[in-house]
């Protein structure tokens, strides 16, 4: 192994880091508002099916490619002998840079809310719009956040990523569970639970399906090579299947619990569930206030602090992708690669920072066919990077794995560290998933999503 590269210390270290990458703003900020916009339980059900049936095989393939090659997502394809396919890795690099650029802005909001809660400013919920339009303030929080990400990534695999994930993930889970219990005691909580868990299939349309797929990929950190990168630090003793299962269950589990916390809160306050990206920021401060001045400040600030940490283990994995590329392929020293990329991505994120009310130009950036309201720059790049590039990446990874690298090679890698795998029903499921389900369904949905998002065209 090249001397510059690291390796995870332990099985737990890898799983926590990969689960840390998966669990983030996607679970606690994005998932509840996607459920709210998508009409509730039916969205949840489609999302769950996508995660387990479509995403799981892609996740196993990403980790296996990474572990087989010990390489970044661009180098991995070259090292398997298919340099043309490194386009997948390059697409992934672009997607990662773009996603991190706006993700960091939202992480800055969460971090800023931590300070607001510390000061007992529960009214910030109703001032969310003003808060995010204050580009200077939010920009400073974002800058601090990006610097913290860079600091951890420059510590390398073991000292940085692994240690941070070990402490922070369990703490976040504990505080959300506390809030679920509290939420369920509130008046009208059951209306929220019903919205969340009793499906109304008349609300399902194609948009709901695109959003559920984009959300599944985003939440599991799939489709851009983040898990190829993390897989490249995994030892041959590990069982890829069970690791992928634990990562998926953790991620889906935390999103699910976050929803169980949000909807009772939303309904108990008589708010609308389709509050869009502001949902948690608008709803939660009012909830914390009801806990009383002391407990409210403690729980409120802890919540947003831990949410920021959850975002941090995700931004770390996003930054690690371009950094591993520069270290492996361009022989750049790790520290230099880290600060250069982090600085660059912060700059790329400035238009997103200005997209939330502070600049008319970036806020009403463009009109897309089929949509009445103009979309902001930040929304536009979310459409491109997370809704389009990630499913495209997943599609290409499954096609590559099944038909270029070949399923037999995948099976061979997966069998290392997993004695009973060959010949098991799991092998059959995995092979069917990677050869048929993933390429066909991801291919179709990718095309339909692009038609919908950018041409406003809907065939059905
Ligand atoms: N999964 C993370 C979340 O849910 C975000 C994330 C981290 C991500 N790394 C990624 C998304 C790689 C796509 C690809 O918050």
C-alpha cells in the first residue's frame, strides 16, 4: 500500500466512519421535509424500498471496488484495467465538490442555530428567513465549518475521521431518542404519526418517486465514489456485506427516527408538514421552548451542536474524495491537498450562500420549464448534483460492475472475509440487483428525472 495512504484501525472504525458519512443533514434536515413535501408515509415506503433493494447492491459494489484497488474513485477504475471508466470517478469528483459547496451552507445554519439556542433565542424559528438571508453571519459559520472539516481530514484516516465518528454518532442518537419520547407525549402527536406512517397512495406521483430515489442516494452517500474511497481503507478481513448492511440500517434507522420526532412536533404546533427546507429550523426552536428555559436551552443547543457534528462526519467524507484523488494521482502532500480543496469549495459555495434571500440575482437565479416560481442557484445545483448525478453515478457503477468488471469479480472480492457468501441466497440477490434491478431502474429514473427537472416534461 502506498505510504501516503491510511487504513481504518478496526472494523468498528470503518463502519462508524461510513455510517457517519451517511448520517447527516440528509437524515435530520432533508428527510423530514422530503417526507412532508412528498405527502407522508407513501414517500417513506418508497424510500425504504429504494434503500434496501436498489441502493444496497450499489453500496456493496462501491466498497468492493475500493477495497480491491486501494484507490480513489478515479484511480480505482484505472487500476482495475478500465481507464475509460474512470469518467465515473471524475463525475463523482464534480458531484462531491458541488454537494459539499451547498451542504456546507446548510451545515453553517445548523451551527449558527447552536449559538442561537445557547442564548435562549427560541424566536429564531420564526426568523429563519431573516437568519439565512444574513450572508455575512451565515458565511462566517460556514467558513468555520469548512475549516473544521479540513482540520479533521488533514488528520488522516485514523486520528481524524475514525475518532470523531466514534464519540459523536451515539450521542446524537441518544438525544433524538429523548426527543421522540417527548414528541409522542404532546397533544395532537398521533396526527403526526399517522401522516408519517399510514400511507396514502393517491399522493404518489413521479415527482415523489424521483425525490425518494435522490434522497436514498444522498442519504446513503452513494453514487459519487465516497464509499469507493472509504472502501479503499478497509482491510481484507472485513465482511463487506455485513458492513454495508449495518451502514444502511443505521442510516435508514436514524432518518426514520428523525421523522418520528419531527411529525408529532409539526402537528402538535399546528404547522404544515410541507414546510420545505426550513422545516426543522422553523419547528424545533418552538418545541425546545416548551421544555422550559433551562432544559430548553440545554436540549436545544445540544441538539444543534450534535446535528452539526453529524454534518461534520458527512462533510469529512465529501472532502476526502477529492483529497484522496489529489494525494494518489497528483502526489500532492495530504495537508496541501486538504486546504487547497476546502478553500476552493468554500468559494464555489458563495453563490449558494447568497441564494437564500440576500441576493436577488442568486435567489431568483433561473426559470425552469414547468415551474412557476424561479429557482435559486442553490436549488438548481441540488437538482444537478444530488438528484441527477448521484443516480447517474449509481447507474454507471452498476453497469460497470456487472458488465465490464463482471459480477464474478465482484463476488470474488465480496467473498474475501465472508466465508459462506459464494452460493448463498445473498449472492443471488446481490447479483440480480447489480445486473438487472439497479441498471434498469436507475437508468429509467435518471432519464425521467432529467426530463422533469430541466424540461418540465412528464410522460405519464
Ligand atoms: N449522506 C450525507 C447526509 O445524509 C451526505 C453525504 C455525505 C453525501 N457524503 C456524501 C451525499 C456523498 C452524497 C454523496 O447528510
